[in-house]
C-alpha cells in the first residue's frame, strides 16, 4: 500500500537548482535508498519532505494529504520523522528526555493540568516515561537514561537519535547518513540495527547513505541523484550494473568498488572528518 | 554538599515531598507572625518584600532566557504593563470599600495584561532569533515606556498613584511560592521539555514534533504573567509608579539576578535574586558607586561564569520524576550490543 | 515651501548625528556580528570628555574636540579588549548581555563622577545665521552638517580605498581568511572599534554644540535611534548606515509634522519592530540564506 507519494518535487537556492523533478512512490514498510555524490540534493530532499524548506514546485502527499506548506512539527505529528547527517541531539538534556521530547504530540493533558500537575498529568507522564524507557531498553540505552545526551559515545548518540525519531511512532523514517563517520565493524552493527528496526516497527524507511554496503544490503529500491536530477533507479542489482551510476561515482575508472565486494566506496571517509566514537 | 544538586530535569529519585511543604507552611507562618509581633523592623520587612518580588521577576525571566534559551532583555516592559494594569484596576475599577480583599484581583489583572501583551514579543520570536530577538524585546520595552509616557489618563511621565499599600510580606510570599510552583510544574511537563528542546536545538525540536510556536506563546505568556504579577506587587508597595521605573536598567537588574543565580535553574533563581537584593542593600552606603558595581558584576559574570552559580543544575527538591525509580522500571527486549 | 526647506534642514541635522553613530554599530556588527549596545553611551562619554577639556581644563575648541575624539576611540578599544574579546567564542547571548552591561556601566560611572547635568559653554557666539526666502539656518548648524558629511566621506574612503578598509571588509566576509593576508585579526577589530567609537565621540561633541545640556543618560535614546538607522540601512552595511540615519531623520521629522511630538520615539521603535520582523536585512541589504 502506498504511503508517501512525491511528485515532480523541485527546489532551488538563489537560482541554483538543488533538486528537480523528483518522484517517489513509497509503499508501507518499504526500504528505499537515495544515493549520490555530495551536493546532489539528497539532504535537500529530506529538508523538503520534513518541512524545513517549502518546496518550490511539485507535491508531497502522505496518505493523500498534501504536506507542502505544513509546519515541520505537523509533518512529524502526521508520521514522518527523521535523523540528521550531523547528529542533532538535545545535548544538555538526558537520554530519557531526548526521547520524551518527541512524545510531545502524544500527550493527553492540557496546559492547565501541566501547570498545576493535576488531572491526567501524573498518569500521562508515567505512561509516557514508561513508553520512552521501553524504547530506550530496546535500543540498549536504558542504563544511560539519566545521563546527559552529550556524554554518550558517538555510536550511542546515533542510536539515541534513531530512538528519538521512532518515539513519535512514525510511519515513515528518513535517515540521513546514519553511517557517517563509522568504521566497517560499526557499519556492520548499524546494518543489523536497521534490519531489526525495520522488522520491529511498522515503518517505511528512506535511507541516504554513502556506504554502499549498507544501501545494497538494506534497500529494496535505490534512487541515484546527481546535481539534483534522478539519473537512475532500480533494485540494488540494477544500480550496481548501471554504467551511468558508475560514471558518476567513479569517473568511469574503477568499476569494482560499486560492483564488487569492497566494504564501502571510501566516500564517507574522504568527504569529511567526523568524530569517531 | 554538592550531592544534592543534579543536572537539571533528571536527578536522583525524588525524596518525600514533605520537607518542601513544611518549609512553605513554616515560611508562610513566619511571614505573617514576624511582622505581626513586631519582630522585624520596617526596613527589614521592606528588604524581604523586595527579595520576594525579585525572585518572581528572576524565575520569570529565567523561564525565557535560561530554560528556553531565547533572548529577552526587555522584561521590564512586561513588569510595567503588570504594574499599570494592577494599579489601574485597584484605583479605578475596584470599589474602595472592598479594600485588601480585592487585592488578588488587581494583581491577577496586572498579570493577565502582561501575558496578553507578551504576544507582541512571542509572535516575532517565531521568525526572529538570537540577538535580533533581543532587539525586539528591548524595542518592545521602549515602546511600552514611550506609550505610557504618552497616556495622560495614566499620568504620562509624571506617573500614577492612588494605590493603597496592599503589598505585605505574606502576600509576597504567597505570590512567590505560586510563581515558583507554577513555573517548576510547567518545566517538568511535556511543554517544559519542549521549552528545553528549543534551547538545545530549535530545528530538531520542531522536527521531533514539538509545536514550537505554541510552546513559545505559552512560555512567553507564563513568564510575562509573573513579571506582571511582580509589577503589580511593586506598584502596591511603593504606591506610586512612573514609566521611567521600568527602563533598561530595571531589565539589566533582572538579567544580573538570572545570570548570577544560574540559568535554567529554579533554585538558582531564588539564590540569584536573594544574593543580589541583599548585596545591593548592604552596599547602600556606597551611594551611586553601587550602581557602577551592578553592571560590572554582570560583565564579570558573563566572562567568568556565564551560566551562574547553579547553571543548568537543580536542587533535588524541585525535580519532578514521573516514575520514582526509573531506570529499573522498564523491562523488555534488549538488542544491546548486537 | 520655506516650511518644507526648514524641515529638510532639521532632517539633515538629526540625520547626521544618527548616521555618525550608526556607523559605529554597523562596523562592529560587520566584524564581530555583535550588536554593541554600549555604543550610544560611548557617544555620551564623547560629549562629557569634550566638556572636561573645554570647560574644566579651559582648552580651546579644536584641541578639546581632538582629545575627546581620541579618548573615546581608546575607550572603544578598551571595551573591546576587556569586555568583548574574552567572549568571542562564547554564545552570542553572553556578548549581547555584556554589551548592555558595558552601556549601563558607562552611564553610571559618568553619573558617579558628574551627578548633575552639565552645560557646554557657548563657543561660537559670534556665529550668525543665514537666511534666504524665509529659511533660516544657523552657521553652527550648517557647520555641523557639513563636518558630519565630511567625516562620513572620509570613512567611506577609508573602508573602500585603504588597506585597513580592505582588511575590515575581509573580516566582515570571513574572519578566517584575514590571517592569510598577513594582517592581525585582533588589530583590525581594535581599529574598527577605534574608528566606530571615535566617530561616536565626534557625534557627541557636535551634538553637545547644538544641544549644550548634557547628562549621563543622553546616549540611550540617541544610541537607539542610531541603531535603528543602522538596521534601516541593513546592519553591517556602511553606506546603508549613512543613508539609514537620514531616512530615520526624515521619518521622525514627518512624525512631528503630522502627530504630537511625543510620538516620535514610538514611531521610531515601531519602525524597528516592523523592519526586524519583515526585513531584518534592512532596506539596502540582501536576505541571507540560512543553512539548516
């Protein structure tokens, strides 16, 4: 069943075309990958879908509801949440509160009840906290619940960000380079985590990633962007063999990295110097 | 000693609440008894009342600056609206025979008036951030002051009088406890977590589903309400107000109390307001040089301890926990270190 | 017609003061992205220093003005060195609050030393007025306007044509490239503060010639007006600040023509609020694109 339909989506910054004519029909519980060189419009796509930017052209409909023009919080509330390329946790808040923040819309008490701590407040807070703790337990973060998020090691911060994105019980999860700055062993664990997440939660996932191994192993379908334009799409097998993709990634030289067995293209390592943890 | 402080928002399992309630009841009883039996002279009572009013102002400003991380540097504007609102209600609306019985109504009216005008700052805060919002708030305070000076019905620059001296120690204690309690409750709720997440990362907050606009409006309204309450108490203490009482210097004083005691901390607000108010009284013999010291303290604080004494930490008594011993509470499948 | 010309001269006079001070706000914002709320009080200190030299020390006009200008410039450098530089890496909020604190400190320090308003002695009693077709302009006023314009032209030349100006513009663009040019960042920032504060000091002297009663709080309102001027022109934009001062002068004069004079401040601040919300980059600036 189709859950998200993006049609002819386009956006530009001061005349510079960042994304154009992007289409995507995402089914429930589907796992789709978006790849492409840096600056090819991948993050712009996420910023448009999650409502940070208002799309210049095209439409995004979620279960038949148009999202263009909606505030990011309403979009999150409807059921699309995301993570960030550069982790954006609430650093000074506890691990538990990071997750509880995302349950904002699930709260069933009024402002007055909050102000007086009466009525539904106490039972609701208890329920919310228990749900958050369950989620943290699933992600192996329960023993860190009271620590400030900034004290977590890098890998756990990524995991917490994912837990936070799932806290609002979304139907679509947008993951922006969750593997950035990770070594092959960590990537292996991340793949397992994502597979497990996919099975455990009723969600469709759109994944932006430079680590080819992740995309190839996880995604049912892949879309390839270059300069904001979709240059290819298909199953991992089709993408692996598409000469256009290989050209974009490797400048025609090395066929093996995409087609072959290597752990990753090396893209994620050369492009930036993120902290390892 | 430091064991009783924890990073804000979480904390050790909250102990029994009884001591807090006992402190409040004892404090209230003392606030009635001490003046009644003549155990305090007028000056000491005046200082204690000033401490109380300043605690209200400090917690109110801390909610916006410390907890939400937005810049309000024109809080005196809200105080002014509250002071005038309460004073006008008291003098022109409430019949005089009602006396002190109607005092809470006047204070409430001042608080509500201030909460209403807070929209003038809350709405620009949707789009404007950082130092630009600071200018908006300062400009707002300037507009309030200029507007009051232009209103002849309110006495214009000469000021407004006719209020009876209703502000007593027990009343100030009551309003102080109310402000601390309400703001503490608010901070430890879903809205409060929204407030904190705006301070940490507004975009991530919005994308996590927090309706940041609503949270901002509520926070500014709550903060302004209590700034207005403090203004109303102030007006009924001095029995005379004029627009220039609520100038940039008043706002600066509030900032000092917040940044002295500690940003994002309820205990810090109490501490900052108390230390500052008493220090300024002790230094009274310094005369005008006291006024030189005041901004100097602020500058030094900003350079050497920008978060203040209790910055982002909280006294255990104030922490609310939904589940007393969380951490061990939840059970479930653990994918741990797969 | 004569009435309008007369008003036009008023616009030129108030506008000149605003522009001179606005330049200080805009230059500091350019290099540090920080609003120096103490700048209005620097202007006030300029007037008081002038008073000190001219009235207490009985020095002649030109040396007094020079000394006042140099000392305010040094004061500007000192505030940067001791209050703002330690906060350069700190959150912006700290810098804004510190600037506010520096402003109040200068006011109260001046108040502690001069508890009463001071009166600048009349220096150009011999100077007359020109009049033509019903329009009257005192020679002093004309001199103030012309001198202000000259100073602004000089600054504009400095910013656009000299090596120092190039360095200032480079820092505004990107602080990290300047060391590559072999220029000390701290030096350029200090120079910016010196120029900005010096212009503020000059404005203080000129203002006190036109309005001789000075008090420690005189810089608050004038400083705000200058700041609004800088916002009108797009803060960080030097020519914008100059134009902004005259625009605000015009708006204020029009307000007085059509409304009671007491509405002048409310109008100016309302203009500021509207600008900040709808056009924070000013009338002459370009919108910044924010990266998320």
